[in-house]
C-alpha cells in the first residue's frame, strides 16, 4: 500500500508548471500537475492510454482536440488515446490537477 499527501505534492515553479509522478505501476501512472496563473500544459496525446484528469483546485481551460471548456475544482475530464489535451490556468490562484494514465 502507498499513501501520499496531496499537499506534499503541491510545489510550484515561477517558470513553468510542475509535474510529479506520484505512483507508477506496469499499466498505470498517477501524476500531479501544479500551475501558477498563466501557465500552460502543451497540447499532447497519450497513445494507447486513457487519461483521467481531476481538477483539485484552481480554474482554467481544458483544450481537448478542437474543443475548449472552462474547468474548476471537482471537474473530471476523460481523454481517450486518440485525443490531444492541453490545460491552462486562467485564474488568479494556483491550480492543481491529478491525472491517472491507464493503458488500454
């Protein structure tokens, strides 16, 4: 069993978003991303993996392929292996998202 505290994983960098791998197994990975206002995760895909994104805190925009949606705490986003995703912190406070990658 592994237990980690989210608050210990909320580290920030003035230059770019931070990424911390929390748990990594053979077919899955858990990652925490932290954004300061204005920081962006570049658009990218995850071939052969589903990505499940949970917005923990902050507000922003999720770009999924050619669609964009406002996101806020409590939102859950699913990105299938054929989609490309980007996240931007458009709010005035820090933003944390929790991501689970699961192989097909």
